[in-house]
C-alpha cells in the first residue's frame, strides 16, 4: 500500500464503516482492514491519519486500530512469518514517541499503550534510544508532554511489579535506573515546588497532581524488585515529600463527586501503597520514617468519610496498617489494649458496614458485586482491607482481638433481633466480622483451610445462619441470605457433614430467589459442596444421599437460567455440570429434557458468544450427558447426534470461532462412541475438515487432529474407498503441522493414526515422501520434542509394516541411512521417550529391528546390534532422560499473540489413551526374551556370542532376568 492520498481516503472510509452499528456495513469493513493489515505501509497510513485527519472521530479510531494492530502483530513468533516488515518497524519506532507527545490526551493514551507493547518486545536491545528520547522531554517544561512521557514510562515499567527475578531483568532495571532515577527525582522536587507556587491555581494544580500520581506509581515499579542504591541514598527527599503530601489538604483539589476519586485521593492512595511496600520489604532502611507514616495514615483513616470516592484511599491505608502489624518488630506499636480497641472501633468496624453503595451494587450491578465478593477481586474494597487487618492483628493478638470483637458481634446481633427489617445491616456486619475473625488461611479450591480456634463456627451456623435460610420466603432479606450461603461455602470444611446435608435442600430452594446474587451464590455453594472429598478420595456427598433431591435440583438449576439477568450465568452452568458429574447414571431419566434445554441454550448463545466460562461449562455438560447415557446404552449416540447436529452445522456455517474447537471435541466424542463404520453424516463433513482456513487458527488444531484421528480409527476403509482423493489433503495437514515447532506433535498424532489404520495400499505411493519431509525437518530444526515423536513414529511403522520394510525405506532414500538413524538418533535418544504407551511402542519396534531384520545380523549394520539392545534395556531400566538443551525454549501454544481462540480442553470429552500394540504384547520385556529365543533358534550360537563380547555386565544381568521370567534360553 502506497503512502498516497487515495489510500488515506480509502482507509478513512473503511474506518468510518467500522463504527457503524449495522453489522451488514460494519463486518465487511472489519474484514477489509483485516485483509490489508499485512501490507507494507499499512501502520504508517494509520499513523498519518491520526496525525493529519481533520475529523477527531477518525483520529481516535485510527489510534485504537493502530494499538490493536501492534498488539496482534508486533511480537515475532518462531516458525511464523514476520507480520510487520522491517522498514515499517523502523519507521514506527522513529516517529511514535514525538507523535504520542504532540497528540491530545485521548490519543496519547492509545499510543502510549502501543509504545509499551513494542517496548516489551524491543526495549532495551532493539530500541536503545527510547529512554534518552523520553528523559530529554522532561526538560521541555510542558506538562502535557511530561505527563505523556510519565504515562508511557509507567506502562513500560509496571511489569517489574510481577516479573520473576532474572539476570536479564536486573540488567534492564539497572539500565533504566541509571538513565531515569535522577531525572525522575529532580522532576519530583520541581513539581512539588511548582505546587507551592501555584497553590491557588486550580487548573495548574490538576496537571501537577496528575504528574505526581504518575511519579508515585513509577516509584513503586522501580522499587518493587529490590531497593535500588539511588533510592536508598535519596530516601530523605522522597519520604519527606511523600509524608507532607499525605497530610496536605487543598480545598481546590476537593471534588463534589461522591463516587469518583479525585486527584488528591488517588495520590494519597498510591503513597500508602509505596509506604506499605517499604514497610514490608525494606523495613530496616524504612525504620526511621515508619512512626510518622503510621501517625499520618491513622489520622487519615479517622478523618476520612464513608463516601465511595475514598474507598481506594481507605483500603490502601488499612492495607498499610495490616502489613505493618504483622511484622514482628513493629509489634510494640499495637500491643496496648487501648490501641487495639481503638483500631477495632475506629477503623475496622466502620469499614465493615454495608453501605448504600454496596446495596446498590448488590441489586443493580450484581455481576461486579459477585466478582468482588466471591472471586476476591475486591482487593481495593474497604471490607476486604478491614478483613486483612483483622487477620494481621490476629497473628500476634488473637486472644484480645477475638475478645473485643465478640462483644461487637453480640451487640450487633441483639440490635438485629430488636427490629430485623430496619437493623438487618447489623447482622450482615456481624457475619462478616465472624468470617474475617475465623478465617486464617483460605484457598479458592478448599475454602477455609485454617480457622481461629476461639470461634465456634458450627454453633454460630446453627443459631444465626440456618434460621435465615429456613425462613418461608427465599426473597426476604436477600443480603442476609447471600451472607448465609457464603458462610456455608467458606466454612464447608469446618461445619460437620450432617449440617451440610441439612443445607442442601435449603440451597436448592434458594436457586429460585429473584436476587441474582442469592441464586448465583446458591448454585456456587452446591457446586463447591459437590466437589468436596471424603475418605477414600470419593466425593463427601454421594449420589445416594442426593437421590431425594435430583428432580428438584435439576428443575431449579435450569429454571434459574431463565431468571432475569442469569441467562448466561456461569455459576449456574458450572453447578449443572458438577451435578451431572456427581449423580452419573441417576440423571439418565432426565436426559431427554436436559439435552433439549442445553441445545436451545447453545443455539441462543451461539448468536453472540460473550461468556467464555459459561460456554465452556455448557459444552462440558453436553459431553457428560453423552458419556453417562451412552455408557449405559451405546445406541443412544444416534439420538444425541439428531439433537445436536443441526446446531453444530449452524455454528460451523456461521464460523462461530469461539465454539468451533468445542464442536470438534463433542463430535470426536460422538464418533468414538460408534462401534462400526462411520455414519454418512460424518463422511459428508470430512472434506470440509481439511480446508486450510480451519487450520490457520491455533485453537482449532488439537480438537481437529483428534477428530481426524477418530475418522481414521472408525472409517479408514471408507476413506480409502470412497474418499481416496482426500488422502493428499490429509497428508497436506500433516505437512503443515510438522513444519511448526509448536504443533509438530499434533502432526505426528495424525501421521501415527494414518499408519496404524489406513489400508497399506492406500498410502503406498506417499510413504517415501513422508520420510523425506521428516528428514528435512530433522536437518532444519531438531528439537527434543520432535525427536521423541519421531522415535515413536518409526517404531510404530516398524510394528505395522515390519522391520525389513523400515530398513528398506530408509536405505531407498539414501544408502546406509538406516544405520545412521540407529546410530545418531535411536541409540543415543531413546532414553528421552516418555509415557507408558510410547515406551511400549518403542520397545516392541526395537525388538523387531533386533530380531526380525536380517541385515542387522550380516551386514555392516551388525556392529549396531549390541548397542541397540543395550539402549533398549536402558529404556526398560534406567530413569527417563528429561533434560532439555538450553537453547530450546518451546513456545507454548497459548503464547501466540493477538486474539486467537485458545484451545480449551473439555475435561469430560477426554479421550481414552489408545495403545496400538494392545493385546499383541502385554509385557515388552518378556516379548524381547521370547523374540531373542526365536532368533537364536534360527541362527544358533550367534546371539550368545554377540552378547558376551560387547553387552555390559549390568545389562546382561537384566537380560538374564527377562529370559528367566519368560522361561526361555538362548541357543
């Protein structure tokens, strides 16, 4: 694409169309942009547009399109073509920083993100001048430019907060500190001075405080991994100024908005974070500053209101106290009973209250409420911080703290009893207090794993939780219902089983509650209870104990999906899946109605899939229905195909990318259920599965390979007779997969199935070409993973076609090739093969080479006979060699950049491990002994003499053991 006005005009028109609400206009435009994004100059056209276009909407659209383009294409993935040509990469890096700094804020943010994506890949090696270019802009004095630099630096350096320690990381951070720490400190001091100069100018203060927030964030990132020498030497400057900013109150910066945090709150929140970081990690160096920070933060907590805009500030301030109180050498600050009482009364109890804003979220924004409350994304909520502070204090002061709170809990419960409809929030706070007091250690999988001995959880459950759940109406006091259900969920390991069994019908009943939070919690609690393990690793709650409730459980779960706001509720769908898994054959009578409801749901959500977890559990539930029913009645597979194929066809025709990998897995499961030939409905689909476009998407590869394997296992003869013209296409897929380091193992799965199942005559003409392709890949890039797969393949080939055929095909490609493969690959590498079935295939294949290949006995290959036997005994007796050479870092399939539907394996569509050797050989060691005996009978005296001259003593001893076990001797 030329950098011409005509192309800019075309691009402008297509970008406009991508904003059109009408899909008929929008989708073709998106497809067009997708089709041209590989062209040279495309990203430069976008940058020209966002600089020169007269229309603001086009500028913004171009900046977002550019950022997403960089996100998808910048990273260079091994084995894949470079998606951006080198001249474009150089031009982008040369122009993007000045362009970002001269753009309005909305566009600046997009370009800043793009710079950080490029920086993650190219900085510092391939973009050495980025830092200098940024630091030089600090001198400009223009805070629009300075904030652009700070914002970019923040998005570039914030990854230091969660990267693993490595020499590479240290080198990069050192480079950044050398260039950046001093200018940042000078900018910090200058900005603080400007704040004093402009103390009465509101608009100037807003810009300056935005800078201070970014500077404080950068301080956190640069100090996270370790305490840099520079910051240790300049701690006085930073901490004194941080402290004075914490205590600052400027009327001009206060906002009227009760929801949105203002600049002052955001800055103080970040400073609390920075102080907590130093208190936790660098306590010795921070010691002189700690008392004044504790005082300042305490005063902040006591004087800050309950408005939502202060939530982040309050929670960070409490988190600071929490991190300080659990360090042994700060213990003395909290020892006094009055201090403890004061913290409990003034900080913890007020911040545990259920506020109007929480009530609003509970009713109107339930999804966000559930995410915060159940999934622990409530890091920055007051309640969570107060809860962490309780845990922190309990570390050293469990007795006194439990004592103080027990009084509060009792008085709150008494208040509730006096007038429940008015005082229900008191009970809510009491339950929350008990929960935070009792739970010392918690995991998502097991709930509470360690509890406070001083709290009687069962007594509290029976007296205060159960009555709420047993009340006649499931819709009364929804918040308390949700609290009660959550209590069961959290303390499921502490409450005795009989109480859990009493709770199950109550939970099933609450699936009908109108409140989204209540019926979601009920579904989640049931799902968690059904996964609990009892003795002998069986489920704690058995299918027999659930028998009286099956019908009402399934009815209520499916009904809950029709309640407003829950049509795609992932917790309900997960509970459906878990119920099927627990109840097994007990659900068979309900399957006809269940599968109808699941199919309708699948059809509805396939129109616009938006909830990945919901979709995953839905497909898992479909797989479970199929498995459980067909296990009892294998002929039922046809009725599932009838129910599902219409929807599957629609999904494939409409190219619903998110669902296609799932559809292939369910189809594999169904096809594997067939005992005889392949039904014609599957054969009609077969040619479509070989279309290259399907194989372009990484997420399709594993399920598609499995589906093709199912075709080969069930219908190789049909393919050979009715679709022989498709065999080249099948081998084309193998060729594509084998070329990629990430997917070569999938190529081998397919090849192994072709060799194992296809009639030999149908693949004769392609065999030599297959081997040539494999050798080319071995020459170009030999990886451990490839060699392991290659070894399994040649041994499977040997089992299927005979050792002589294997030797002949190698030597027909190049004379003496067979010997080279044995010497250079099989003998040195066989120890790397892993997996029971894989090892068995290799053992049986090598045994055939040793005992059924005449050239091994009387040509120049004979010298390899004993080393090969030695290697085979090593495969049996030595530990597996799992070393991987340093230069091999496999790209994980999920690691490919851009939006690709990653492959999600369905647990309940799992494939049984297939053993191609099967009953033919049960014990490979005995098989080796018997085969050697047979060989020695054919040529007496040869085998013992070969063994005695060059097999080492230990291997010989093992071999004697095999011969004894097989009751045979060598002649």
